[in-house]
């Protein structure tokens, strides 16, 4: 998606109570008020993020994760912030919830975007999960997994932006 240059301004009148409510909601999402309001009015990145994370709960979760990877890679920092402001849609298994959270953490770190609060609310896996069933790859995966994945007890070789 191309990055849009913002050259216009929109003013709306709200009550003091409404403004405080918007400020609190934006703070919970860890975004500015403008980004929060825009994500509610023009939510394409957020809608697509929720569609893709909802698809991760299905039987084709590997394909959905690959598509989510492609989507996150294509977003500008502002679009990324808007897309991941709210938690994933659907009921994800602990493994998938941690995978999505790690992908979002990695994407935010790569683009210097503030991390939303929801990834921190997902408990890391109790047992390690490896991206391959081959025992001979485990040492490599333990050493090469990016930090957001390792913190969640996930050991993968390919990360955001790369696919196997």
C-alpha cells in the first residue's frame, strides 16, 4: 500500500466528556487521537488485520499466517499502527495467538512503531514450539529465532518479510 501524504485537516466538535473518552481509548490503544479516530472511520488496515487473524483460526492456518506476513510487510508505519491497534479477531489457540503477537512485535520493532498493549496480555507458551519437526534443525532454530519469537517460546527460522 502506498503511503498517503496528509495535507488536509478535519475539525469536529465534541463535548469535553467525548474528548476525554476518545483520549482514554487512544491511550489504551497506544496511538494518538488522530490515528485512533482515523482507524475507526477508515479502518481498512484494521479490518484486513482482523480478517487475516480470524482466518488463522481455520484449518489453513499456515496459509493465513503467510498472508498475514505479506500484509504486515506491505504496511507503512502509520498503517501498521492503525492495523494492529486492537487485538486479533477470532479465538486463536495459544500457539497461533503467540505467533501473531510475535509477528506484530517484530513488525512494530522493524518500523519503530509503538507496540499496542494487547500482545503483552498474551501469555507466552509454557512449552517450546519449533517451526520444524526435524530434530537436527532445533539448535539452528534456537539460535536464529528473532527475539519477539524467542520471548514467546517460539523457535522459527523465517520471520516477517521472509517465507519458506
